[in-house]
C-alpha cells in the first residue's frame, strides 16, 4: 500500500522506525484535516503547533535516531540544538562541580536504596537495531511530533503545568483540571538544592515526584524551576525538567520542548523512561537530582550509580532579569497529582500507598539539602522542611523527618496515597 506523505507513516505501518528527515517531511506536508479527530482546538491552533515544530528544528542539519518504549528520540549536535541555535549562544560555559552534603546525623536510615542508571548508558539497541545512545558530540532530544502536541487543545496547553493553588487565581485553567500536592517547604534564600527520588509507576491522569525552586520578588510574577519524574495516563514514569518565568503564563515549557535549556551531556534523556522502578517489598530504585545556580545559569546535575553528571543549564536570559537571575527564595520537595476528568478518579501519588506505610511501601525523597552560595562545588545545608498536604488524609499524606534525625538519609520524607473520589480539601 503506498504511503501518503501528508499523513503519518505510523498511520500505515504502526510501530515503524521513522528517520529524522522523513519525520520533518511529514510535518511540512501535514494538514489540519488529518488531525481533526484529535484534541487540537481548530485550524489556527494546529498551524501554531506545526510552525513550532518546524522552527525548533531549523538549525538541525542531520540527526541519528532511536526508539525507546515506542517514542522516537533524535541525537542532535550540541551546537545545533534549538536553544543554542535560537538564542544565538556562541560559547557554552564549562559546568561547575556539584555541591555535596554532610552525611552525619542521628538515628538509623530506614534502608538501602539502588541507583537507577540512564537507559542510554546500558549499551542496548532498539527493536530496529539502532543503538539506544548518542555520540558524545550530540544530545538526545525527545522528538516533537504533531501526534504528541495535538493531544492538547493549543500549544500553550502543551507547555502548561499549573502552579500550586492555581484554581482561584487563574480562571483560564479548566475547572475540570484540579491539582493537589503533598510536599515539604522551606522559605530560604538559596542557590539550588538536591534530593534523591524514589522511582515508581503510579496510575492515573497525571502524577509527579519533584523539586521546586521558586523566586518571588515584589511586583514580579512567580518564577519557578522544577525537576523529577512524571507519569501521565499510567505510562511509565519519565525524567523531566520544567520552568516558568512569568507565573505559568506564556513563558514556560517542559524539557527541550522550547528554546530554554542547553544540554551538554549525551547520556541523559530528558523526557525519557527508566530501566528500573521500585516495587513494594522489593528493591527501591531511584536517582539524585540537583539544581545549582552558578554564575548566572541554573545547572542540572543527575546521578545514577556513579558520580553526579552535569546535564546542562537554563540560560540566564530566559528569566528576563527576574528573581531567578539572582537566586531562589523557596525550596519545595514532594508530590503533585492532577485530575483531568473532574470530580472523581484522582490518581495515585508516589507508590499509591499513604506515607505511614513507610519503607518499601510508600514513595520517598531523601538526602534533601539546599545550596547556600553561588560557588563552584561547596557543601549544602540540610533542609528544615515544613510538611503540607492539600488533599484529604484518605487520599494523600506526607511523613517528614528533618535532619539530624534522618541518619544517613539526612532530611527525608515518605509521601503519597491511593487517590480516589473527592480528594481536595
């Protein structure tokens, strides 16, 4: 059967490998009529999505690709990635050394954990015999497709991640989309921070375990920097980062989906899944994530079984001179869920068990510290968090232990729950 280039190759041969050049050709020839069955709002919204995809890849001359869990990723040269190309970055600064922590504390840690490795470092191949890895001079980028974007009414919806307590202040968010959080918070001037995140695959519409670093300044919109893992529609949890420079208005996006984050590391796949996840009464798999402000840029570090690796940075220009060009004023760690269908069926958070279930049952974050100075390397300060739970106690809870009572885990907490009906307070 001949393939119409104006429609997706996947429509004719599901599960096929689509080379990068063929993918771009499909986008150029795509028509709104082929996507009217999706959630895209109208012709104008579709045109905006199509234009965004083509603009993002303007500077890319070539790419190799692989498929990981049915999603294409493209290996793009570091100096051709969208942020470098569109922001006109000529020189990428060398990364700082990550901050560490003081492991002393009172009491015993609950148990031993296992660090999950990036799937791109495992030497595997996809089902089409392509290496699931990228050359050292390139970075992996989750492919921006019309199939992915048209799952949302508009491009702005694709970029969106509503903030805490968004509903009363932000009527433009759908009344059918309700977010609930369980988290630990500390108001402190900081230059980033750190935690080790236990990895799970909860079920439901939208559920997250993450870090937030937020900047508040008088007369300016909230600015926020985030990262952790996210599961949507019961899919395998994926690594993510997120930013907003204007209180979740128009200046926001996930991962590498807009020109904002400069990636320098070929080993870590933003938006990609993991090879291992925690199981109840079994091994507890996870990873360390650290944000570190250094000389104007916010650097991301990730750690699997080995040392911390600098992944890249948010370029300082994206903050438009706001608070996050100087430092953050709040640290937050915890869980977030969203119910897109309204009313009932709030998703699981964490492992799906309440915090009081504890070790090998409930999800957790540990080794939580904040960074006190703009400096290369340095030692962090153990967080002194205050617990907050926005949902009903039958749905979600958090059980917090601050240093020095956490032993080798430092400051840590269990969190999560089964969700269910009518969870908001």
